[in-house]
């Protein structure tokens, strides 16, 4: 274990390259986007067409474009597109569109109370709130009101279990779960750090991305480990700017060891699976969580587009009493 420990004197991470990794500048992150992992297995000429098709599928949801139209615009006949898509993705194009739209619906209902149900339905490509209600009942067995209440009453674990119903299907479980099993981790020593806290109504990353854009890469989220089993409304998470002068810090993060992983993802499902995998990795490696510490989340890279993803750095505080560290 000691050979994997690194000393962080700078802000950037340098995880070792791994299979299925994504590189942004000097940052290497593990790819937890099922669509990318699957398309990479195709011949080059099909990769380009399917990437174009997925871009169209994720563009302007409110237009409610049919998959047949998307296939034609991607220079693939609807028949061959349906057959190849279903073989590759383990679901039909129609099923994929419905599932991804519902992912967006769930995210908005849980995290953004300002959106009405009808606004959410129209934005995510459903013809009406009634159409959305039928889809929620059919696929998840719940109402929009139930999902909205989860944003305050549910625990992170309960939320993760719920949204896993919208994960990308695979032969055995889900693509996100299978990919998450191979997420690389490393034990890292961080010196004392700090942030200048932001005044936000909610410590929700989607809201932060919309408000701060690329400047989100200057921000850090802190969630107390002792509260991770509580309901969302009881978790005192904070987001702040870590790229300010030390004199501006109003929240100090003590030095210590963290089990870390940099992950590229593009959905709430992948986000929850990445965090779940990190907690499981700590348990597997026999590492005890520092219950007085905070789960740290940083944004290494963000793509501001319809199909763009985010590279997160997840840092889990752990106690390693049998190891010493040179502080010089």
C-alpha cells in the first residue's frame, strides 16, 4: 500500500493511465460513460456515425425527435440503425431515448424545485405532464411528487438505489455498475487546504455548472462523512472556491490521507455509481473512514455542451495510523 501513496503539493492530479481513460490536458480520468465505452468497440466508420446519432439524440430534447429521423441524418438506414443500435446498447433506440429522458426528469425533480412538473416534461421531450406521469409509472412505479420529495427526505444511498433503475442495461447488471468495478484508486496525502464558501441555496453541481460554467473548475464541494447516511436535507454540504488567497479562506480542510479517483462521467447514474465504488474500495482495502473529515469533490474538467461530460476528482478521507509521512 505504501508504494501507492503520493504527496500532493500542487493542485493537479496525475493518476496513472488506465484502460478506458479520458485525457484532458494533463489530467487522466477513468471513463464512466457507457455510450463511449460501447462505441469504442465499433469500426471507425461506424463510430463516427453513431457518435453523430448520439449527439442528435441528446440535442434539444424539447423537439422530441424520432429515432428514425436521427438515423437518416446520421447516414444510416432506420432498419440497420435499429438493429445495430439494439445489438450494441442492449436496448432499442426508442428505449434509450425514453430512459435518458427520464434520467433528466429525475435529476430536475430531485434537485430543482423551481421547475414545475409540466416545465420538466416539456424540457425533457414529453408531450405533456400526463405523458410524463405515464412513463414514470410504467418505468419506475412512482409519481413526480414522490421523486420531488426524495430531494429532501431520501438518503444518498436510497437515491442511488432509485436512479440505478435508469442505468444503461447490460447482460448481467448495468454498464455503469460494470465499469465502476474497475475504477482505479490511489491513496494520497494532502496538506492543509481551504475554501472561500459560496452562498448557494443548494450545493447541487448542476446548478453550479449552470451558474459558473468553466469557473466551476475553481470550486470544491465538502460533505461531512458523519452525515452521509442522513437525508439530503440534513447533510450540511458546502461548495467554495479553493483558488483564492489563503487569507480569504473561511473553511479549512485539515491535512490527511484521502482515497482518490478521477472519473469522467455524464449522468447522475454514473456519478452515484462512482461514489459508491469509492466507498466500497475503501472497505475492500481495509481503510477506515475519517468520520471527522469531509468527502471532497473537485471539478478537473467540464464540457459545456449537450453531450458534454465532467471530470470529477473524488477524495474520501481515511485514517492510516500505521503509515508515517514526511511533512518537510
